[in-house]
């Protein structure tokens, strides 16, 4: 995806770190999935989705720290 920066070694440097890319029909659905993930673990949320011309739907990338509890 041209609008997204590449995943680097720091994003997945140790067990429990993950990068999640969500493909959805619309922004509302993509952000709902991100909210669901945020209830289970610490998350560096995305503030926008991207759309690739000629491709269906939108994409969103967020970063998870599964070894950390979700923010209250």
C-alpha cells in the first residue's frame, strides 16, 4: 500500500508484538474492528484508513502489544 509505511523490525521485535492490517468495506467497520482489538490488548491505534484506487473497501493498520493490558 503506497500510503502505509513498511513494517520494520521494531514492530515485531519480540513475542507479543504484532501488526494487524484490517481490510473492510468502510471506515466504520475498520474502526469497529480496531476498537474490538483495543478491548483485548494494548494498541497503537490508527487515526485514518487508506483506500487504494481500483481496490474495494478500505485498509487500516494498527500495532498491538499483547503482553500489556488494554488501557482503561
